[in-house]
């Protein structure tokens, strides 16, 4: 029974997520649990669970006296977030590579294998997003720059919904896989310039694809 229940919640998550990302549900539009439950032919419980998961993804916000609403996806925010990420994460990676141990590089290799395994499984965007952060942070871990890492963590939290959207809608996973492997290869050979250039390409390429998707969505 638990498996069926989880699957139902997941189907509700995917349906509401698609409506928000496609623009069918507009930014600021209230998400009424009773109406959604009736439309999707489920009880309110999976709808409530789905809205909480979408809140964690940054697509839904709960506001006092208003309930759940769809959040705004903003092209200008994407520019600033991803350009700051490229700048600060490049600094972290460059500082980290000379001090990365074989153990840490092995950990990064294992995380890449987990990223491959996560594809196609239920809730894969959530799992993939978490493993993606773990992979990047593993490569930055020897930088010994805690304040920069804190800033990067905050930027990544704000960028997370766009990263998930990129994975789900813009075909970001297949491209990311190759780029992740290239970054790791450069790290293993201690090629700081190669790794940094690849990382910037990886982050700014995602920015460009996400912006193109959002602009296309606005023009529909």
C-alpha cells in the first residue's frame, strides 16, 4: 500500500510541477488544495505532500493568509546567480585541486557513478540535484575557504529550482554527465586551468540553456 501511496503523491508532484514550469500555472497564482485534489482525482493528502515537496524545490511558496502560490521564475535572477556561481566555484576549485587527496578523488568518482544510477528512477531530479551538489562540494573540499563555501552553498540553494528545471526540461542531464567527467579528469591530472575552464563552461552553459527555456516559456 505504501508504494502505491508514494507513487500517487509523486504523480501529483510531477503534474503540478509541469503546470508551473510550462506556465499553465502563473507566478503568484494560488494553489488551492481542494481544487487540485478534485482536478487530479485524489484526496487532499497527496496534494499537500506534493506542495511541500515543490516548496523544497522552490517552485511553491506558502504565504500567511494566502496559502500555497506558484513562485516566479526570473531570467535576470538566473544571470546573476549563475555568473556568481561560476566566479566563486572557479576560485574554490582552483584552491582545492593542489590539495585534493586520492581518497577525495575516489569519493568524487563514486558520486559520479551514483549520479548515473539516479537517472530514470522515481524522484530522480531530487536525488540527482543532491548528488550533483555533493559531487561539486567534494571537489571544492580541500580549498579551506569556509566563507566562500558558505556563499556558494547559499547561491546553490537559490539556484536549485533552476537546476532541477534544467534537468527535467532542458535536457541538462546528458550534457552535465560528460562535463562532470571532464572536470574530474582535469582534477586527477592536477590541471587547474583545464578544470576551471571546464567548470565555468559547465555552469554558464546551464545558465544559457535555462534562460532560453524561460524566454521560450514567456513567449508561449
